[in-house]
């Protein structure tokens, strides 16, 4: 029983660690979006710098999608476990769903910012 319980606790702790890490990263990105959004600046250098930053962030988003999938998968496994003690399945599923929603929002905002900058740059002299 002790080995079973420690295994379940270890899986839950790994899930929590990944979820907290992803939540922290997403929160930071949301804060940065309000700072880095289109400010009306139209000089080429500012837009090129912002475009480079957004392109780097797109790479990070791709990496974080792997982490999100890991959280979702481990959350489903934990929520569906029939082992005792039972875990709060609704809370686990809700956390994973909220992270997925926030990830999609973050990705969409960055895609819009990229589109705006990419299409504004060619029109600047």
C-alpha cells in the first residue's frame, strides 16, 4: 500500500509541477502582451525588434504546447484513476482546461500581433 500511495503522490506532484510551471509562464506572457501590444509606434526599427521578439515567442509557444499536452494527458490519467485515495477529478480537469484555454488565448494574441507587425513593416519607408 505504501508503494502504491507514494507512486500516486509522485504522479500527482509531477502533474502539479508542470501545471504550475505552465501557469506561471502563461501569466507572464499575458502581462507582457499588455506591454508589448501595438503601441502606435510605426518606425521600422521598433517594429522589427517587436517582430523578432514575437517570432522568438512563437518558438516558445511551440515548446510549451508539448508541456500543455503533458499536463492534459497526466491530468486525464489522474482524474480517471480508480486507485485509492481518490483525487479531486473535477479540480484536475478544470485546471488542465483552464491552462489549455489560456494557452490558446496567448497563442491567438501573439499570432495577431505577428500578423499586424508583419503586414505593417512593408508599408513603412
